[in-house]
């Protein structure tokens, strides 16, 4: 058997292909940077654009052989599945509405999936992907990549160890300002598709950034969404989908909380924050200061825990790349996600064993479906005037 090692490697690069992420795309290059950091993944094929000329030029720029550059993802799935050296996993970095059909094609071809969030634009598609991944016995991870930060992992360990006591409230927020002006109506590519119901889905702000805040709050706290009461609105006149969301949360275990998402808040670039409070202590983590965790035991002075510093947990040390005070950031966290995902997929494809605790650190298709269920429940709640709406994914 092949076991994933402590750093997620097994001495053999995982062969992957990418769908989307061609020239001038937003997130594809970020994924490729994260893949390269640990040298555990080889990008060998791609359908980087639906335009054949752009697909070929994009592949040439990043060193994909011409015969393994495809203009159609279905052709790529068929061809790569038939090759003895074909890809073992596909990375999907397209607009939201394409996630489900692309993932379906590769799962049916026997290829594991690494998919950008959200998992899909509809709950029905999310449920179908969970069922198909299980039926085909394929690994399916969703790049809710903020779970890769060392201090996020430490926060999760601390909650699980009972250091906060009984969890009372769980809050997540993600605030930006880039959609404050109607740049979508002016043709800005990223804004235009993210506010298009046909490509983004039922909600813009929740599907784009709200799912990150929701997933991170759930990942750290160990709580799942029970029900939501949501107020979604559009701050920019004429915009086709919401750009702000205020969601009251009822979490499993009796905790309450909020998820706040805004893309029209001047002065905020990428302000991601999670706050969790128990009956013994509270902790706060911010993406603006990712190397720190603010920890407060009731009745004591607040402590600032530092990545790699005194009080570091085993998991936070494992995913730390530099000594304390040598800054790490977004790419390193994304790379932690890819390193763990590669180790899990390789071990699974080799008939090996993956530590369940390690696998739980990497959001999978069920975690992705929970995010889709959260978005769908918030949209339904908003349509019903904020009525409490069941939000727990039962799959």
C-alpha cells in the first residue's frame, strides 16, 4: 500500500489537467502558483479556453504539449482517460455554471476532481455530484483554500480540544469594495459574469465570497448550518444579482451567529474574518493578519498567538513553511491545500490509506455541497422576507 507521508508527498508528482484558467483569466494562474510551490503536482494537460486559438496559445505559454491542449473539456476527459500517462485529477477554474458539467464529465471518465468554489449553481447539481463521486469512488475536493492557513488549522485544533468550551456564537464575514461602482455594466470581465444569474447562480456575493466566510466559520468551529434568516440586497441600481448579504445563523449544537458578505464597502479589499466564542474563551482570525490568532480566555488578558511561535499546535507546525516572523501568506496557504489534496488523491488512486484526520483538513464535495445549500437557503429565506429556512445539507 501507499500511504500519504507527513508532508503529503509520496515521491511521485500527481498528474493534473486544468479546465479554464487561460490567458487573462483571474484565478487560474493563482492555482498554478500554489501547485508549484511543493513540486508535488505536474500540470500536463488543459482545456484552458473554449476558444481553440486562445486554448493553444495559453497552453504553449505554460509548457503544455500541443497534443495535450484541448479546446473542449469533454474531448480532454475522453482522451486523457485513454492515455496510459493520462491525468489523475482535473482542476476546474471556470465560471460557476460550468463546474457541475465539467466535474461530471471527468468523474465519469474515472478522473478525480479539484474544483473551485462554489461547487455548483444549484443544489440539485451539488447533490448529483456528491452521489456520482461516491458511486465512482473518486476523490473530489473543493478549493475553499483559506482552510490552508496555519493559524486557521490551529484555531480548529483549539476548538476541537475544548479550549473555548461550549460554542456559543460563530461569526464569519468577507467584505470587499471592488463592485462599489457598476463596472459589470461597463463590461469588466470578472464583474460581468459574477453578476450574471446564468453564470453565477442564484446569488453573486454569497457564491463568490460568502461561501468562504461560511466554510471557514464551519471549518474552525466544527458546527454545521442548521437554519438561516437572510437579507440579501443590491446596492448598485440595475445590477442583476445581490452584492450584499446579511445572514443570521443557527448552527448545530445550539450556537448562533452571522455571516456577512459585501462587495460594495469602500476601503475593504479582501477583509475575511472569523470570530468564535465559547463559554470559556473566544478566538478571532483575520485574513489581513493571517499569521496571528487572537485568543481570549474569560477573565484573562487577550493573547496574540503567532504562527510558529510559543503555543503552536502540531497541525499548525506541519503546515508552516517558514520560522515565526518570516511572513507567509495567501499563496502558501493555497499551496498547503494543494499539497494535502495531492497526497490524498495519490494515496487513494494507489489503493493506499489516508489518515481521516488529514482528509478532514481538505474540504471535499460534501463541504462544497454544504456551501451550495447555505446559498440556496439564504436566497429562499430572503424571498420569504427573512423567514427561518432549513440550511443543513443532508447528503
